[in-house]
C-alpha cells in the first residue's frame, strides 16, 4: 500500500494474474476498460467500483484524472470539448468556484480510508518481491504529474522594467506631436526649399519610429523544460514518441561557400541529440556542383567515426572544425580515461578529412572542356548549371551505412532541383520548395528545420528545444514555426559592422513574440509542414445548439429541426478519389456562416495567395480544377497523399522502390507560402532563445561584403513591396494582428528610409556652404519641447536596453551601421524601382583559420560611393562666421534626428568623420 501527504487515496497491488483495473468479466467475456486520455495520451484510470473515470458528465470527453485536476487548478476549469465547467469529483482538491454542499466528500473519503486501514478483515497477502516489482514498474505519481506539466513557460518581465518603458513611449509620442506643431507652423522663409525637405524627412523618421517602436510594446521571454519532454515522450520501456524532423541545408554556390563549412554543418546535424530514425538531412545544391556531390561522399565516411565520438563524450559543439578550434578547457567535466586519446585520434582524422576536401576544391578549379564525368564514366548532369534535370542521391538511410559501432546514422540526401532556361527559379525560396516536395515523398516528417550551409548546430539539443513548443498539447497545433536567434562566429570583439545584429534579435523579435510571433528570417527555424501546405490553424468549435430559442416549442420557426447544409455539387474527394480525407471550411461573409472544419486543407495555392477574396462563392474556396491541382502539386499520388497526413509519415501501401522516381517527379512543381501569409491565416510563431545558442553561422568580416549582404536583404524587401503580398494592402480583415502588421510594414518600407536619410545627411553640409539654416530662432517655450524630446529619446533607449539586456556598445554599433547601410545598400535597393538589375553576389564565407584576416582589408564597391561623398561634403571647411549660427540652429535638427532614434556619425572602414553634427553628438553623449 502506498500513499502521499497530498492525496487521500489507497493503492492496492493485486497478486492475481489479471489486475482488476484493466479488464473485467461480463457474462464470461472479458471486456477491456482501457481508455486513452485525449490530452496526454495516457490510460485513464478505473475507479474502485470498476467504472472508468469520467471527467465531464455532459459529453464524456476522455480525460484522465491528473489532466482533469490540472485543468481545474491551472486551466480554465472547463471541458476541452463542450466547455462545460468541471464538477468536483470525490477525493479531488477543491478550487475556487466549487459548490459548498460537497464539502463532506473529503471527510467521508478520509473516514472510509481510515476504516479501511483499521478493519481486521482487510488483508492482502503480497510478497516483498511482488511489491517491489510492482512499485518499480509503476511510475510514481510525482513523475507522472511532472510529465503532464507544460513543456514551456513564459518568463514575465518585471513591471518595474516594462511600465516605465511604456510610459516614456507615450510621453515621447505626445512631445513629438508638439514638436511637429512648431516645425510646420514656423517655417524658415530664407531657406524654404531646405525647410520643406527637412520637414518631410522628419515626418518620415517619425513614422518609421512608430512602426519600429510599438511592436515592441509587450516583449516576453520563454523557457523550455527538456526534462518534461523526455518524461512525456521518451519513457523507458516504451517506443519513442518524439516527432520526426527533416533538416534542410541550402547552398547557392559551393565555390563561394567553402565545402568544408558545409561539411561541418552536415556533421553537426548527423550528430544531433535526437533519435536517429527520426532525423533526415536534405542538402540542396542550387549550383548543381559535382564538388558538393563528392564532398558529401567524403563527409559520410568521416561521420561514421565522428558521430559515435560526439555521442559517447557529449561534446559541444558537434561541428568538428569549431569544436577543435575552441579556446576553452576541453577536459572540463570529462571523466572517461579514454577521452584524451580518442580526441587526439579524432582530431588527426579530421585533419586528414580536411586535406581530402581541399584536394576536391583544387580539382574543381580546373573544369574540363568536355565537362565533369562521374566515376561510372557518365557525364555529370549539372555541367550546365542553368539548364539541367533534377538530381537526387541518397547517401544514408534506414538501409544505408552504419557507424563504426554498428549503429544507424541519420538519413542524408543530396538534392539539386531542375532548372530550365526561360523559367524563373526564385533563388533560395524555390530551392526550399523543391526540398519540401522531395522530403514529403521520401520521409514526410511533420516538422522541417531549415539552415543555411554556414549555420551549424551549436546546441545538439536544439531540435528538442523546438519540440517543447511544437509538441506541446496546448499551443503546438497552432504554431507555424519556431524561430531561433542568429548567432555568429568569427566576429571581432567590438563588432564594428554590427554583424551580430543583437538589437533586432534581442529586442525586436522578443517584442513580436508577445504579439503573434517573430517574423521569419530565412534560417534557424523549425516549420510545421501542415502550415506550409496551406492548412488553417485549428480553432475550438462551438457546440451546435440542440434546441432553438423559440418559445413555446410547438411554434418553433425552425420547423422542428436544424437546417441541413446545402450539398455541394462537386467535392474534392470525388475529384481526386480520396474520400474521407477532406472536410469543409468555415468562413464568415456579410453575416452568413459557412460551416467548415477549421483544420481542413486548402489545396489551391492560388486561392491562398489571393487571400480568399471570393468569399461570396463558397465553392471557389473548396473546389478547384484538376489542372490547377496538378500545376501546384504535380501528378504524384504519393505526394498528394502525404500532404494529408497531419502527423507525418508516408502513406500506407507506398512502394519504397518507387520513392526516388516520385521525388524526381514532384521536384519542379511550383507553390510556396511565406511566414507573413501564415500569420495572415491565423497561425502563430514562437521565439526560442536557449541559454546555449542553438545555431551559429559565419558573418561577413569585411565592410564591402557586409554591405552586399545588406543589399541582398533590402532587395528582397523591395520586391515584396512591389508584389501583391505587400503588408500595406494584403489580407486586411484577416487574422493578422495590427501590431504584427506594423512590424511587417516596417520591414518592407525600411529601405525607403534611405531617401530621407541621404537627404538629411546632406543638409548640414548645404547649410554650412550656403549660410542658410532650416530652423528659425527658438523661443523659450519651444525649447522646452525640444529638450523634452531629446530626453525622452535617451530615456527610451536606456529603458529598452535595461529590459533586453543589450549592451550600450552593441546598440551604438547597430545605430552606426544603420546610417552606413542606409545611405549605401538600402539606397541602391530602392533603385530597383528604376529598373536596376537585382542580381546579387553571394557573400563569401571564409574557410581559413586566420582570425579577422580580412577585417582591415579594403575592397572597393560602388556601394561605398554615397557614404564617401557624404564624408567629403561634411568635411568641407566652412567660414568661421557660419559656425556660430549653425551650432545654434542645428540643435533642432539634432533633436529631430534623435526622433528617429538614430545617430548621425558616419564611418568608412573604421575611420570616423569629424563633421560638425557628429561632434555635437559625441559631446552630448560625453
């Protein structure tokens, strides 16, 4: 017999062959009483009278007692299905709102238990071995209760941190209004054109600040509980129930992105701390390079030794190049005597592996005139990188090579999508679409982790961190992706080019996490495959009313029953021959409700991209022609069936020998869905920041390469602005929250700030050279508002750094590079509207061991022309009689400039320009 101080229960271990809590006999027939809880998937207990525990007496929705008690104490105290308030059962803890007339239950139960213990006739003959065995195999109630706890939790910010921050934002907004009241009503008539330009720029800066500031209104932090994840899904003696994951690695040009870096990324994935049979790695080669093809073959051979070494000694990180180059005490916490010997041998093998990769790179520099030839003598299909068929090579799999210990390795697949002349390939976006379709046919994991080739797993438990959200029973089904922050290696201590971008990842993204979730940044995220296919997020449906509100019942206007929904002339399941797999949808238009299952799939991606404008015709949102279906998904029945499997896995009856053929068949079909459109459909995302960075990448260390990287991002924003998916007008009236939309708008209009920034940076030089000033003389009353604006800007920044934990130096570097990138890369991106070519150069990743080798190397690029011109203009020596009035009048401009929360100092290759305004700014901060 067992018990606890917090529960009035009696446990009896029966010695018979069949415990009475599992089955009972009814008329000579053994009837099973097992029922599964719909929340935690555990068995529902059987009460002493032989009946199954029923939490809700209204609908009988199967819920076990621990989940029932947890919902009453921590949840909304109502049934998950019918939303009826749970009534208290005997022996359960009391919560607020329970009826007072059932208080005798506790006393009666306690009295019965005491009598049960004291009765001389109550005796069970249980041997010590039987009792110990029963206790060993039955998990303790505390462990089960811990396993049913949420897998993640919010870490609220202290009100002493967030409340002053919000108050100052409101005050700053009010002061900004008075500032513009003065600026607009007090023009500078002697420099009217300059005044007009300055006011327009200031208004744009103010709007930009509003778009950037208010999405950070309610930031949150989250934490995960990996021990609870293990207790719930990895119980000893039971099959592992963690969800499978497909990992995508994207490569544009293996010659510019060193193969050794890609190999390290793949090795870190193959050694991830996750069940081997549930991990598949897909490498997308957009350059159709034989170099990468051979590199992966060498990587597989090295992985047979590297993966067992990582798992045996639990090393971090599991990318060998970064592990062996870490300047830390690698013997810390290592107790195995063989570790030093094995590490030395593994390092030697890795150096030999690097030499073999270097030999492949040297060979790839000299392409034969007749093209590359494979080992079997056949020509390489990717000799023409712009016109070649799709290619797939499976290196590792369920029947592939084993490691040196005879254990299975994760699946590794090489994919190069088909390219044809005259057809747009949409760069990385379409490469990912090809991976999604190929993986759906070969493995079809319910979740997808996407990484750039230079982003390795720095935390081997990163996938488990994401599963704490995606497999959580409360919010997991409503999440479209989990985004991790980007962290980088190889950056100098001062981060002079703001490569870490901590202001965005540690301030803006945490603010968005408190609204509808962080935006999709292109790498380091785990997607829900159902969201990629265009499914609606599941929502709780209201129970249909059993009776109408008419009284008396005999005069019911509903004619004695509910109206049946109109039958459709044609259904998708009839169209595709997949009966029972599709369901209706729910949309509301002009007050009319159309019954539709919210989790039903939407297979017409054209409908998705149009935002379901045709609400007035229900059939258009649920039916489509076979031609459009094949255009989006191809003609592969395996892929079509895989899109319907919510929990992943291949369809039943799939022939494994034909999977590669099916994957090639669907590799070139179109259709993609962005994170923005997922948010518009009601999906949510989560920002996960584990203590040990999940992923780390390589950042451009040279200013020219950094500007080209910013240019590439800005070009993407401009293209979105020019498309029909622009957040300014796309999907209004949908499920996208207002503050989330403001964040998306701020993202796509960000490059256009460069026009105002370039003009405003030119104004001080023009004022110095012409002697005309854009601000009239200030009176005492106006000076109060300007000083208030100045102080509010400083206080806002300080409070923001206080709750986020970002250092002042990191914030300052970010502000500096905002000016540099704004007057160069962002401005060139805006020129796309004038027809400038949008082709970009892939950012070169260094594969050398020399630290900061290119930091001070000057590489000229046309992007440096605008900032260099501004430096020359601001260094112009003015007459001495112009300096005094400028200092007095430019104070207003300085305050206005701070209104956009951006400093003025310009910088080129680490050298600061001592312009007049930058000197004033330095004096203010000093």
